[in-house]
C-alpha cells in the first residue's frame, strides 16, 4: 500500500499554514485524516456528495451507515439540523466541544450520501485543537467516520490510519496519539431525554438524567451498531478479572500462540501485549493493543474484562463486538 502525504502538527497549537493546506484538500473535494480527542477521523466536506462517496470507497464502508458531521462551533448546529430541540441545546451547552454526538432531524442542505438516506443527522463539535482548526479553516462542516478500514479497530495514531488506508487518503494530519481512545457517545436528542445509541467517551453516569438504555428499535436507528466492528486479524477472548492470566496460560498449553491484555503481566509462554491501569487507561490504549496483538502474530488475544461502568461500558461494548 502506498504511503499518503503526512503533515506533523502540534496537537495543542497547530500551524495555521499546515491547517490551511489541509483545508484546501477538503474544499477541493479530497480526504484528510485528522486527529480528534476520541479517534482519528477521515474527513471530507459534508456538503459535497462526491467527497463523501470517496469516504465510503476508501473505508469499504457499507452504504447504509451514516457519517457524523463535525462542526467547529455549536452555533452552526442550525445550519445542519432542521430543528434544534431544547434537549439538544442543553447537551451541546454542557458537552461541546467534546466527545458527544447528537442526532437530530437533518436540514435539507445535508446530502443523502452523508446521512445514508436517513432523515436524521449526527453532529458533534470535537474538542481537539487540530480538528477544530481544520473545520474552521475549511469553512464547511466536515463528515468524518473513524479513519480505519470498515470493520477494523478504530485508529488512535496516524500510523494506524496509514496502515489501514494508505494513499486512499489524500493527506494525514499527524497530531500524535488520541487522548480518549474510544469514540464519541451517540445520543438521539429529538425527544425529551437523551437515548444512547452508542456508548462512548461521555458516560451514562455523565449524562445523569435517566439516559434510557437504547431499545432494540433505537439500535436499528443507529445503523453502525448492526455491522461487524473492531475486529483484529486474531481471535479475541474475553476473560473475567482474576482469570485472564490462567485462561491465557491454558490456551497456550493447548498449543495456541497467545497474547494477553490485562492489569497483570503475562505468565510465561504467553506474549504480553499490554498491561494497563484500569478502564480509562485501557480505553486510551485498546485499539493500539488490538492492532499490536495482530502484528505480533498471536492466534488468540485474551483480554481481561473491566466493569461495565463509566468509560468501562464503552470499552466492554467494543470488546464484545471484537470477540463476537
Ligand atoms: O468519536 C467519534 O465519533 C469518531 C470521530 C472521528 O468523531 N467518529 C466515529 O464515526 O466514530 P463512525 O462513522 O465510525 O461512527 C459513527 C456512528 C455509527 O455507528 C453510525 O451508524 C452512527 O454514528 N450514526 C451516524 N449518523 C447517525 C444517525 N443519523 N442516526 C443514528 N446513528 C448515526
Ligand atoms: Mg467507526
């Protein structure tokens, strides 16, 4: 796979000149990989059907899976949503810029390519200075899914993007590793209470109000949750805390080459992929660890579960899908 052009940028204070170059790629109909606080996104002008179609082609993404539209300023929400509910204003006020994605009825300006034919649009204002500067310099909303090949673990470094997409992306902005490491929380804000469609960096505890568990119907309205996801080339086996090490050892004794991602070091005969300090640390390193397991050539990676609370819920959601 050919390497795309890469520009290294200061994640806290990106050079306006480099951002300008990237913005020109976006307004010219091209694709730019950009760091956000969650994961790297693969961005195109959200109002340009041809640019958006290139995102789907580059990722091998199913055509029925809509994209998140990224804004640099919450005030622009009225440009992409038909009706901004009181709940949406409240959530935007509280969480933007940040890792919360809000689903509302779409404005007519949003092409069907971006919404995958839905009447709704998912919107967020990222907190990452590079992402915000890019959107602002481009002067258009930017549609950006995670910058991985469809079905693969999301990218949390520029290197992950390059491995997956090569020169199918026109330019990569390398702002170093992402701080959060799992994707934004997606909530439907058309009603009176937020309905969580995808668990993510903003936790249900954070959302406080009785953020109802998404029903089966709600899940169907978030197409991405139906697709296979986060899968590295090796098998992923989940084990409860305290048993992961033993489970890895048993698999190794049975003749498999085994890796371990856990809070404890790997026993002998098992390859240590990552030792982490708990859910938040694991969130940050999860996708890198899954990719590392794959590149280290193990057949199976055993991952010690974390509790389904706080950011642990998003981590376990991703791990369960990876282990399916
Ligand atoms: O943190 C993130 O959200 C990253 C960064 C780049 O912003 N983006 C991201 O995008 O994770 P993606 O495309 O990998 O995941 C977007 C999710 C998918 O599950 C998709 O189905 C859902 O959001 N989604 C998008 N538009 C929607 C809509 N109108 N209604 C319901 N779900 C929607
Ligand atoms: Mg994704």
